[in-house]
C-alpha cells in the first residue's frame, strides 16, 4: 500500500485536510522545544531524535499507528487509494518530525511504499511560553 506521511506544526497552519489518520502530539507528549539545547535543532538532529524516542508513550503510539495502518492496508480500497497520515505538534520541528520519520521507517520495513514530507521543519522556531 502507498502511504504518505506529513509532519506539520499547528502554529504554522491547519492540519492537512485530506489526512485519514491524524496524530496530535501537542498535549500528551513532552515538548523538546522547552529544552534550550534542543530548541533550534530539528527532527534531523540525533539529539532531537533521541529525546523524542525516549518520551514516555511514543513507542506505544508508533506501534499502535503501525497496527492501525496495517488494518487500512487490509481494507478493500487499499490498493486503489493511498493512505495519508498527518503527524502534528506545536511547531512541527521536533515531536512531529521525529515521530513521522520513525513511523515511515517502521512502515517501510513492513513493505509499504512511504513518501515522507516535513511541511514545517524549515520554518523558524515559534517562541512561546511553557504550558
């Protein structure tokens, strides 16, 4: 099955309207943005990847999303329509980008064709106060 994964930041615009599955990481997963050593880095940096991977619940979320994707792949329209998964956080530079990358890697290992797009990874850091 063809899968498209888009990481994005809610502070840079709405989620992709055509997404079938949306993971909203804003309120339930620790934000690396508030660590000054990670703030200006992105999901392409090893330190950020490690920080997100160590976040409690991320591994379970990835496993559950892979299982959900496998269910879509078994559906009657799976070969006819690509599945679009959108992964969002506040700014789109840390949690969403890493989670989308890890999800794409897991799905590719299961034989899926995956296109990964980071919509907001290049955008400037949005300064905001800790919640």
